[in-house]
């Protein structure tokens, strides 16, 4: 009886979680966080706006997917 050969080693699936350098800071190309900002306009009417902010690399998903080593605790 022979043993089957080892399967080829392939790159893990990233699901879009890859580092991208923006203004000298690595961020995740897929992840973002949402920030809600509230203010008053010139007539003191409350206004609400939503801003999407980047997530620094490595994101939590990249750690869980095994794309980067887990940080030491």
C-alpha cells in the first residue's frame, strides 16, 4: 500500500483582505469602519452624516484567516 502524495501547498484565500499602503500607512483593502458625525447647520437644524474610515492592517479578519501571524499576548 502506498501513501498518497501531499496536496500542493496553495496560497490561502484572502477574500479581499490584503494590505494597501495609503499615505504611508498600511490599511486593509476590504475593511472599513463607520463613523457617524452629528452637527447643527446654520439654522441650528441637527444634521447627521456617515463617514467610512479605513481599518489598519492587519485587520481582525486577516488574523483569523491566517494571512498574518497572531500577535503575541
